[in-house]
């Protein structure tokens, strides 16, 4: 819980004949983080690549075809679980499974695809009829036949649309004032105005030029219809309804087939996805003429289980070697890089994302999730201390995290995190007696923020400073522990966030709190604590043996002394700035109380019918806006003031090959 899980490096070698059994074992156990052969030392040229791309492409194509069938059956594939049957029943055979799935899928497609294609054809025909109906609707003039309109010998007729702005229509009218013509306005479709223009055939060129100047777009009139336009529109409407009935009937047939094939399609989909994932992992394997080499990281406690399963196979065909757990010191120089597996109880999992969003901790680093969860909740609670608002956050987070809605599944941890923040706000809300911004309903366990005295304001700000002292001290102690864990004693004692600097920090705080009188002996103690930090780099370079000239060494030692002097100044400034930064923890609590007082003062003295809606809206606004701001400020304090002391990132996330 405080450090990543211990890892062992495992190497499995197997003959071609046993590869499928090994893959089945590794994938179903789900404990091995596969390492690319290119990352292995001394592997260049010894192992061949596994050409798995054609199989991956085939499985991807099959998966698309299955998803298409499921979508046509009205099944939303975005929220379907990957596994539709028990894990042990999934067949792992990426080299041959595609042929088996495709043969069965082709049989299902032969029954469903003709219906789908017929529906697509009917939809295409129906869309064309609807388009014809829209075009003819603007030409609907009683008593005029469509064929007469299209076959006029002495009159020129054109139908289309221009931009809806009045200036375009006005320009067109002005351009045609010198010739006999009729311009009729039709329907407005989107941002285009439909128009009909009649003129003499001899004036056709003039009309065309005028229409071009008005940004005219011609609409082709369907020529397969004959008769009066109202009668044509009636026939089109009848055909549309007939095709809709045919589509509904075909959809009913698909629903019947859905009951028959849904379960099997989901099973085929699961096998395709799982084998595709296994095939992607096979790209990292090494290969010789007759064998495969699978290398990766396995949690040390799972090594025995993996070995036991592999021993059930032919011992002459499958061999497994595993190292002892890699120590934190060894992991700093180990190749390939050791992945990080963070193991937390269920109540800490909502806060895991808070750490991994910043970066993945190294294998050699300390897992800060426990400290982050407690400190984040404490800060959020103090900055957003309100029983009512905390209750709203808790209920929203709790309901959203447990409600069985597929769309909410990816966000459940985030909502659980929100519920935890709500609990913290409720606890501190009781401390200050704050319920929806009103402090006369509950009796505060400490003091009321609304009726506090001036000395209580300074006391509240002191809470933020003391909280900051505690957080900074914790961060430095974690840094020291991390250096000891990696056996980096120089940084543990004399680093920027080491024993010397934190001791000087505590001494200065003690002198300030105890209000001790100034004395040179105390200053001397602080200087003696900081001197090792200043001379750490020059002394280490002096001890280090190199072949540089003495003059060059003297120049480097002088530069190191200057750099170290500036480092002392930087450390002192960082301690001071980081400590004062935590004042915002108390300041936001005071601002919350002030914001709610201002919100209620707007409706003070009004009737309940006027004040209640306004008060509800004010509370909702404060919950959303201030809750978001407080959350951002808490993350800032965690990432920049706390993590900057000890966090060692650039780790690799532990991602084992598994099918669930």
C-alpha cells in the first residue's frame, strides 16, 4: 500500500507446438506484463520478429463485421462487456481462431445481410422520394401539368434557390427589369430561398447571366412523373408510407433473428477481441526457427501460480525462469524497466487517479496514495466546509457510482471520489456549524465563521499555515525515506529535501512559535545544518577521481560553490513560499462563508415564494463553481507543494496480458 508491488522478471521459452497452451495459460491468469524483445539486453539479431499483422487485421475486420450486425439488430456495442461468457470458456488461439469465427459469422451474415441490404435499398428509395416531394412542393400550382412545364417551346422556365438575404433577390429583380419575365418566391430551406423564373425563350441568356450574379443554384426537377403536381405529390406520399411499412416489417424480422443470434454473436465478438489483444502481445515475443520466447514482469507473489500452471505442460517443451524480487536500488539500473503496480484497498481506489493523473510513480518510489487521499479530503473539507453542500456532493457521487447505467461505468471512480469529498465537507461543516451557508441552524463544534471575532480570523489563517508545515514536513520525510530505500544516503542527508534542510526548517519554526530571543548560537546551528548542503557538490567532485587538469578542477569547484550558494537561497525561498501557499486552505473557507452571506442578503426580507427559488439557484451555483475551484486548488497544493518534495515519476504502468 505504501510501495509498489514486488516484481520478478520471468522468461518463458516454448516450442511452436506448445505456444497456444502457453498463451492460454498466460492470458487467463492475467499476471504477466509482456516486455518487447527489443528492450532486452543482448537480443539484437538473436531473435526474429513474429509476423502477426495479417492476423491482427483479419481479427479487426471480423470485429467490425460483428459490431455492424449487432448495431443493425439495435444493440449498442459501446457499452457491451468484452466477455459474454466465462473466462475459462474463451478459446485462445490467435493463429487459427479467425478462420473458425469467419466461417460461423458468414453463416449468420447469409441470413441477416439480405434483410439489411433490402432495408438500405428501401431507405435510399424513400430518401429520393422525399427529396422529389420537397422539390415538387414548391412547384405546386393548381391545374398545371408537370410535363407541360418541362416541355414549353416558347417560354423558358428555371427552378432553383439563391441565398436568403434580401439583397440577392433585389439584385436579381433589378437585373431582369428590362425584359418580360415572372419571378416567384418559393419555400425557404435552410439559408436558401427557392425561386421560379419564367421568361421568353429568346431572353434565356439574359436570365442565366442574371441568375449567376445572384448566386443561383439550379434544382433539377424529376422527369419521371406525369400529371398534375398535387396528384404526383399524393402518389409520392403513398409510396413513402408503403416503403416505411416494408421497412418496419423487415425490422421485425431482424428482431426475431436477434433473439436467435444475439448470444452467439456476442460470444464470437468476445473471442475476436480477446485473441486480437493476445495477437498484439505476440508482436513483442522473440522467435527462432522452432521456438518462441516470452519475457515479462510478474508480481512476485504470482510467480508460483504461473509456474504451477506451466508445469502441467510438457516439461521438455516449456521452460520458465524467474528472478528474485527486484529491489528499489536494482530497479534504477535494470533493463528492461520495471513496471509499477499500485495495490490499494477498495476505499483508496477513488484516489488512485489523483496520483496517476500527475504521473506514474517509479518502481523504486513510494506510493503516495494514502497520504494524498487523507490530505486531499482534509483540504477539501476545510475549504468547502458545509454540511448541506457536502451532502449534495455525497449523494450525487454515491448514486452515480452505484447506479447500473453503462454510460456511467467509466466515471464510477470519479463519482466515488466526489462522494468522499462530500463526506469531508460534511465533517468540517459540523465543526463550523454551516448548513447550506446558514450558521444559525447547527451549533458549531469549534466556532462560527459568520460570527467570528478578529482574533478567530487570525487563528483560522494559522490553521492553514500549520497544515502547510505538516504537509511540507511529510513530503520531505517521504523524500528521505525514498532515498534510504534506494540507498542514496548522500541525498537523504544533504539533498535539497533531506535531513539537514528539514531539521533547519523545524528549528526556525520552533524559534518562531516559541518567540525565542535572537541569539548567534541559534543562527550558528542553522548555518551548520545548511553548510553540508552547500558543500555537498564540491566535496563529491573533489573526492571523485578524474583526469582533468588541476586548473580545470579549481574552476569547476568554484562554479560548484556558487551554484550551491544559490541552491541554499532557493531551498529557503521554497520552504517559505510553500508554507505560505497553504494559507489558501483557510482563506477559501472564509470566502465560502462570505459568498453564501452575500447570496442570502440579496433575498433578505422577500417572501418565501420569491426567495426560495433564488436561494436554491444560489446554492446550486456555489456547489458547482466553488466546488470546482476548491478541487483545482487542492490538486495544485498536492502537485506543486507536496509532490515536488518527493514524487519520482516517469514510471511504467503495469499492464498484464489478460482477457477480462
